[in-house]
C-alpha cells in the first residue's frame, strides 16, 4: 500500500489560509481529503471543487452563527441598558414625588398648592375671597399654635420649678427625718439616764422616806417589833453590824421612841451621832 503524504503547508482554496492549529475554537474542521478514497491522497478536479464548495458552505454557516450570537448579546445589553435608563429615573422621580407629598421637606407641596390656588384665582377671581378666608384661618391657627407653644413653655417652666421645689422639700424632709432620729436617740438616752438617776436617788433615800406600799410598811413594823422584844444590848450589837447605817435608822424609825432610845443609848456615841445625822438630813 502506498504511503499517504500530508502537506503541513496546505492552503485553503477558499482564500482563507491559516496555519495548522491556528483555527478558532468553534471553527468547523476542514473536510479530510483522504476520506475521498483517492490513492495517495490526491484529489481529482471534480472532488476538489466539491470540497471547496462544502468548505465555503460550512464557513458561511459558521460566520452566520457567530454573527447571530454577537447580535443577540448586543441586543441583550442594549435592552438591559434601556430598562435601567427608564426604571432608575422613574424610581427617583417617584421617590421624590412621594417624599414631597408625604413629608414636604423642600416645600414642593406648598408651592404646588399655592400655584394651583393662584391659577384658580386667575380663572375665577371670586376664588380670591376663599383664599383670603383660608389665609385668615391659617393666621388664626398660627396664632393659636404660637399661644399653645407659649403655654406649653410656661407649663414646662412651672414643672421645672415644681420639680426643684419638690427636690428641696425632699431634701428638707430627709434632714428632718435625720433630726427626728437623732432626737429619738437622745430621748432614749435621757430616759435611760433619768431611770438611772431615779434608781440611784431611790437607793440613797432612806426606806422610811420612800413611797412604801402597805405590805412594805407592815414588814418594817414587824421587823421593828422583833428588835423591840430584844434587850437593848442584844439589839444594839446586831444593828451595828449592818453594812448601811441607813438601814439601822429605818428600823429605829418604825420602833417606839422608848425602845429606839434604849437601843441608841447602848450605841457608841460616834455611831449614835451618825444615826442622828441620818434622821436629821437624809
């Protein structure tokens, strides 16, 4: 079988020459002349013309497809740009109109209202009286609003003054409460000291000079009778042994004068004088 020779420098007969491997990715491959079944890869004139015709059709079809894709992309971009150019200004204008109608930041709503009123007056001059009444009504409302704002400001000032006064009263009340607590503590201390003084004075006061109950008086009279029934010497010896001379004076106080004199005559003179001073000065 004869060897098949392939010329690497084959030139497309359509006039579009390109080195092998330099075709676009989507370009159709050229018809293989070997597939024609000619010995040695040589083509006859008839086959070569047929090959050129088929190749030209395929290139034309490929170019048409590429042109259609490019046109579709450009049309899509043009459509998107057109939509953006229409939608964005529409949204901006609509947002501005809504803002001015609802919030009236720039005063467009007032300007449009005045323009419509002026147009109505120009068309029908009698409308001017309506406008004047509306202006008067608006002026009255403005005055009322100003008066209300003034009253609110005065009420705010009055409230501030009341709050300050309340704070002062609260502070004063707190100080009074603290003072009251101190006075209560002091009163408690004074009551305690007074009780202590009363107890001390009570203890220093002789029994016979205290406010005694009937039972206490009966007990002291009984004790005095007991010492009266003793001999003066025995009673004297017992009484001088008591720790507090005031107790001795109390017992002698509830005895008869005769019995008390008999016992005191037995006392040591100094001790008897001390008992006498208790009767005189305590």
